[in-house]
């Protein structure tokens, strides 16, 4: 049964996703579905902001691939039900490279073009989000799921004159704030220097011989951070899944040059301000207390019956 499913999935992948003409049709269909799912989640402002960030990110990759003659699919946006992603209504986007990278310069430029292009759109959206002045009734931490914020939010906030919340109210993310948060989450995720992520491309382009060892060290560090917050269980699992040796380019001997090293520093700064260590502002004491309460309620319901 599993082999039968894998056979059909592989046939779809080869015959549709990677096919030059059919793959473009699929890209357009997914764009329309993703636009519908984002709009259903947060309305036109969220739709415009999220699509702008995603298309800028994937467009950066696509243009760089065209410059170097690297064959790739069109961007494939991934729709998500508001029940699965109530923040943005999408799981992001992917592009599939169909040919090898000619050299490390091409690998670096293609890898860095997406995150920097996406960040160039995400930061103005974040600035506009700071002026939304959205408020909701204040509730205790035990009754609401709070999002962890990246450093970019904290850097921009002091420069914005935010309105004072009315009595009994507290600030909340509006549509643009949700778009900026999700865009920064994707940027930080993609810039993690591991595997086939954008950050993994940059790491291999900079240190081809040490890239895999560095990614494994980062994975071990992520395991240690599980003690800080439960969110790191997800990060560690993701990093372990992606921590595979990066394939070589056709010419690994070609040097990068000083300019790309400086751009790598800019990419590192983008990672630092966009990465969200705790997408959900959770902690082990809170999680264990919630788990204890749920077990207690379940036991009461069981004994009452």
C-alpha cells in the first residue's frame, strides 16, 4: 500500500511538479488557492502583505536562478486552512531546483537573494503594523496563547508612538502585524544554516568542507535548548530532518570574494532579528501546569460518569 502511494506521488512529482509547462499551471492554481486561504484567514490587508512577502522571497530566488542559468520550478505557494494556520492562512512557499549549481558564487547568490528580498518587504510591513493600534480585552496568561516576538519587533517598537490601550484592553497583532510576524518567522527559519535551507546554501558556499560538521553542532545545541522551552523540540526535530550533507556544486574551487562575505554578515544580521526561538511564548512550568489541569479535568469528568 505504501509503495503504491509512493509510486503515484513520484509520478505526480515527475510528471506535474517538475514538468516545465504543467508545473507552471500547478503554480498558478496554488497561488489562487493560497490567496483564498489567506483572505479567508485575515482579510485583504493580510492577503496583500503575506503575498507580497512570499512572492518577494521566492522571486528573489527565481531571478537569481535565471541569472545563473539554473533550472527551477515557478514558486509553489502552500495554502493552509485557517484552522491549521490561524496567523497567516498559508504554510509558505517552495521552489524546486532542477539542475546543479554551477559554482559556489551562484549557490550563495541564489540562497541569499530570497531572504534579503523577503526582508526588504517584511520590514516596511512591520513598520506599518506598528501603527495599526489593534486592541483586545486583556486576559490572563493562562487563558490565551501568546506568540513569541522576534528581535525586529523590539527594535522597531521604540521608534513608533503607539496609542495607549483603553482600560481593560491590551495591544494585539492586526493583519499587517500577523503578516510581518509570519514573514519574519519564515525568514528566520530559512536562514538557519543547515541542510538545503537558504542558510544551508550560504554555509556551504562559505565553508564547503566544514558545513556538515557545523550543522551537526547546531543540532546538538538545539537539543540542549529543549530544557529552556518546549518549542525547541520542534526546532530540533526539524534541524535533524534537514541536517544532511549539502551536495557539491560543479566548481567548488571558485572563490566567493570579499563582497559576498560582507553580504553573508548582512544575512547573519537578518537571521538574528528575524529568528523566533519561541514562536509560542511557552515555558515548561506553564506547559506542565496546563497539562496537569487538563488531566485533572479529565479525571473529574471520568469519575462523575
